[in-house]
C-alpha cells in the first residue's frame, strides 16, 4: 500500500496540522527529485528506477526494513590526524568538521574546566528552517528548553526575517547544538544518497559491489566518511537483489546506540546510565545528552575510557552510532538493467571535447602553415 504521508523526523510533535501536510509535500518533492536524478547535468546518473517515493508508489507485502548504522566521529578528521589527542581536539574547533550526521556541543565547569554535559544532535536543518519560519515562537521555546533559557527570538533570525541556522546558539561546539549545520549533514543529502546509490552499475562487464568502488563511480557522497560509502553499499546490495528501495517513514537521521565497553566511573556505576535521549521517540531519537546527575558527586570528565579521562566530547562521539532505516521490496522482480558507466559531469565532457577540437584545429592550421 502507499504511505499516506511523511511524518516529521522522530515523530516530533512541534507541527500543527497545516505544517504536517506541508512537510510531507516537501519531503515528497525531494523523493521525486531523487528518483529523477539530474540527467541534464550528468551522464549515467538517471533514471534511478529502483528508488521510489512511497507516497506515490506502493510498498509490497514482502517489504523488509534495514537499519544502516555508522560511527558518529568524523572519519575525514581521523584519517588526517596523527594521534587521538589531535583528532579529538581538532573536531571541537568547529562543527563544520563534524560531518557524520552527528554534531555536538560541550559544556564545562568554569572553574575546573571539566566537562559537565555534552549535547548531541542529528536533526536536519531543513526541519528547523521550516519550523522557525512558520512558527517562530515554537522554535524559540525549543531553543530555550534544549539549549539555553537565555535565547531571544532576535538571536535566531537574520535582519531580513529569515531563520539563521548559524545563529549564536547553534554555531559552535561550546554554546549549544540545536540541529545539524555541517553543509553535508542534511535530510536532502540523505535522500539523494539513497537514490543515487540505488543504481546498479556494471563497468567493463563487471557489476560493482565494493562500498568505495560504488561511491567513487556513482559520486553520491563523501568518499572519506564512515557514513556515505557504507550507506551506499548497503542500499546497492539490496538493488542488486533486483529489489526496489526507499527510506522508511519518518525520514531522518537517528541515534542508534552508545557503547560504553571499557568505560569506568569513580563509583562503579553504569556509565551507560548517563546517556539519555531527550527528543524524538525511543526508537527514533534525534537528540541525546551525556550528563552525570549532581547527586552522583562527579562529572563527565571524571569518567575514563580505556583509562583516559573524558577531556573532549569527541571521545564520546567515538562510541556513538547514527542510523537511518531503508526499506526494500519486490525482491527479485526488478527488470532494470545496470548502468554501464560512471556518473560524470556533462559540462566537463563538453569542455574536454571543445579543448580537443581546438587542439586539433590548431594542429591543422600549423600543418597548413608549413606546407
């Protein structure tokens, strides 16, 4: 059957009925764009016939949901750092480095410098732009509740009245993190990633199966991330089974889990007990906090991981997993033939052809001049 509508991420209840209807339309339009691809701009990009909009196309009775998860710490920083200390420190200089659909902000005791609280978010910026510009008072209330009670309405908007996602209370690693701001951390990127990676590709008679080979050929995300190559590989493994694929409702990025193996607390209490989901549902949480209650008598930095005190929120991010949920249906029924080329920019092809033509013309003129 067809999905009646797309719900807000995490089944959040911030919207009124009119907003809910409009939000579903916005997400549906993005799905349609994902199905169509951009054939006017790229060769071997479209059609993406095994990806579908579940509000327009039925999901079959054989449907299977698949959780796809990855580590929240940015691999792009990890592979360019020479030590753990360097990578932890680096990721807390700017949220623009936190590119695994997981961003965080750290609160410290002003006297000791110890960490008292780390707030994590995986909420997409599109949701917040829509919410803030349609019901600004709701956005303000949420900022005050989850970030800081001192937030003022004017802090959240530009002079032209548009919502500013990079406002003071959401732009750094120390003053709060209401939602994602890194340019690749968007719901649109999630949908495009699923759509683009759904294309089965056959190069020189061989079907591509490796995560890296697929993303380098399909160009649907960042190669040096934990998330994108893994997500793409998992989606493509389903379409190679001649299935159709989509994203589960509600479309969003979610926290999967926190692993606290080899963590120790001063009083031998369970370190996992200080991790809590504060927004979204238990199955689809979009906001998490790591904080020790005052009555415990210690703070986050008094907890050790592999014997090292927690001095950075990034140490926690090493053990956070983020997920999305895909859906596959109509296994074995797709008759779509694999694409036999890698996605490439038509403008670059045209430029290369013009350069080749110009070079050939110059050679012809040179030959003519020497006759």
